[in-house]
C-alpha cells in the first residue's frame, strides 16, 4: 500500500470518525472502502450508459424476447408488462426490455 496525504473538511472528518468508532475500524480502512464502493458505482454507471447507447443503436425488435416471458417470475405482487408495454394476462410474469 501507498501512504497519501489528503485534505478533508472538518465536518466530514467528524462524521468519518464517528462511523469508524461505531464500526471499530480505522479512517484509512473506511476511506479505502468508500473509494472502492464509489469506483464500483462509477463502473456500473458507465456500463449502464454503454448498454443504453447499444440499445439506442440497435433497439429491441418487437417480440424479440417474447419467448422468455413464460420463464420469468417476478412474484405475485407485480403486474406483468409485455415487451410491447401492455399488461400481461399473467400477473406473476413480467418482462421489460
């Protein structure tokens, strides 16, 4: 590991110190975990953007995923939606493309 120096707002440092005491960890470990979590969120966000751009370039064709409707089960509390955006006759089956 590499040691770094950083500047942090006093209010933020107080919050970090309170959390680290509660979790029985160190500032360094907490900040490392926070940085890793943010990096993961950023990667997921970038993936979602790429996926959205891909579907913009090549939209889902009508009926393209209909074969999978019978394979999905979102539980009884959900109202099904077909790939065409209409309500399904099967409330426990849902697909959203």
